[in-house]
């Protein structure tokens, strides 16, 4: 079994109770994780490693924001954030600034922003599964193809520099 939207304290409490009762511990936790929301790395990643509880990363493209389709205030017809403006975690100025920088980095390395974003999530050692979402066959094909995308040390280093510049813009 797995947990969802959990904190380090909550996960460890569940594991402790399971041990006390002689029951199995959870094997996964489903939390948001993407270039704009790396808060899982603060506490939860260590729990994942030490307790062998894999992350099922949801919203790896931050509601599609990390595809670049919303850059410059665009709101494509039928897109999730166009239809449901109440989802505002990824739609403020700090997010836009970070996405612009990630977009530039992706282009400099002949990657789409989607490829960069999903490959980053796929390469994290604590991620068991990357929960992709797509509304078109073309999007689905691009998302699935990222399973074979390996980011270079240069790109990973540049991502860390950008993470320092845009530290947790959308927790």
C-alpha cells in the first residue's frame, strides 16, 4: 500500500505503527514533484532512501506549466489551467520566471522543456514512478519517450544552479 500527500513525520509515523503491529509498511508515497516543486527533497527523499518507500511523482509537468505552453501568459483553449483557474500554485510571477529559465536551458541542449522536466524527475533515485498526464496522443508519445532521456552532468549542474536561483518557487 501507499500514502499520498504525506510529510516526513506522517510517513515515519505510519512506518512505526506498522512495525509495532507487525504489519507491512507502505511501499510508496504519491506526492507532487517537479522542477518547480522540489519540496520532496527536504526530508521525504531521505525517508524514501532509508525506508525503501518510493515516490510516485505526480504533477511532474506542474499542470502543464513545464511544457512551456503557458509562457507569456498564454492560456491555450482546453488546457487545464485555462479551464480551471483555481489551480494557481504554478501560475504566478516566480513560477513564470523559473519556467523561462528552464525553457532556455532546455533549448540550449536541444531538448524540449517537457523532455528536460520529465527526464529530471525520472532520474531521481527516490522516484519509483513518474505519473505523466497527456490530453493528446502527441503529448503522450513525447512523455513516454522521456524514459530513455538521460540528462548530462552539465545539464544536471545547470539545473542545480537554476534551483538555487529559483528555490522552491511553487511548494
